């Protein structure tokens, strides 16, 4: 349901530019682990291109052809070599293993069914070299925030950005929370000063609650060995905005 959100990679990059603390976190994880890196749902390469520029052999796997093409274009522009694969993180076989697998910026939350998450973790496990790790980040669901998802369209001023072709772009979002599915179903409206709703796209994101996360991993043959609550490696608590998870094979 969220494919259309990722069909305009340049719009995505303006809406969500790379954030240094997150990029630095993944660079440090890659350096600590050493060796090769696979990113699932690599998008336009916010994390993977810097990691590859540090000298790690990298592969990026991504569902959206448009995001992948933009990642490829940026890597060539920056003179960074890495491999790109179009694929689905639920089921893939690259015929080799990696020292580190990463899934950054909530990409995992595009898998809504428990079976999809478990399939993904099983696929990851098959691609882990001895001693390798899976590191990923997902948001920590806040019941207060989920309760605010009342379906009303509201402007998100903080997300406004400037597009060289369209000028200032405003972003409105209307969201509802499906508590049975644990999925927030949103509609994102992009408007310029001269034209309302130039782009309207759905975005659906699952919540993974802290206590279910290690259970999902264990069903996929993985073990949560560490969970941080911020990009500088602080401890995870109920108030943390993110769950930064470090996992190994069971
Ligand atoms: C929020 S973006 C994050 C991109 C990138 N990881 C980053 O840190 O900027 C989520 C990405 O996951 C991709 N994605 C969603 N479902 C996927 C799937 N089943 N397999 C592979 N990629 C997927 C989307 O196309 C999108 O590029």
C-alpha cells in the first residue's frame, strides 16, 4: 500500500533528507563489525553510500525501482562503488553472506503481517556470516501519538520544503490507527503555493511494540542482544523515540 510513496525518489529525499546522527550510527556499526554490509530497503542510499565510501563492500536491496535508480545515480555522482539489487526484503537469496545487515529508518515497518516480518528475519539469518549482526531501527510506538490519529487532515509545518521546480511545498497528513492490525494508515497531501494536492499518496506503517520485538526476532532465528534508545547509544526506555536493535543468529 505504500509503493506510490516511494515512486518519486527526489520528492522523498527533499521530504526526508539524510540525518547525520543516524548516518553516523550506521557508519560506526559497520566499522565496529568490519567487512561487508547489506542494507534491506536501502532507499536512495542515505546510509549505504557513506558506509561504502568508508571502504566497506556494500549491497543495497530495494523494492522501488525509482528509489534504486536515484541511489545508483547519487553513488556514481559521488564516485562510490557498490552493488544494487531490486528485490523484496521478505524473500531474497543473494547467494552469499555478509558481516553486517542493516534495515534503517523504519523500512521494516512496511511489513505488516507477522509472517512477513518472520520471513524477512529468516532471509536475513541465511545471509549472516559467522559472527555477523543485524542492526535496524524502528520507532517506539507512543500510545499518546497513536491516539491522535483521528483521520483529520492537518498541516505539518515542520515538513515543508523547497523544491527547485515547484517552489515551497507544504505537507498535510490525515491518519487513522488500526489497532487490530497495529498499522497507522495515512494519506499524505503535497501542495505548492499555486496548486493544492499536486501529489497525494498513501503511507501505511506498522507499529512494533517493545515486548513483541524480541519474540518476532526469535521466530526468525535471531536474538536481540542490545537495544539502544537514541543515536548516541543511550539506553532504551519507554520514553525513547526509537528502538535501535542489534541482533545475532540464535
Ligand atoms: C523510509 S524508507 C528508508 C530508506 C533508507 N533505508 C534510508 O535510511 O533512508 C523505506 C524504504 O523501504 C523500501 N521498502 C518497502 N518495502 C520493502 C520491501 N518489502 N523490500 C525492500 N524494500 C522495501 C521502500 O521502497 C523505501 O525505499
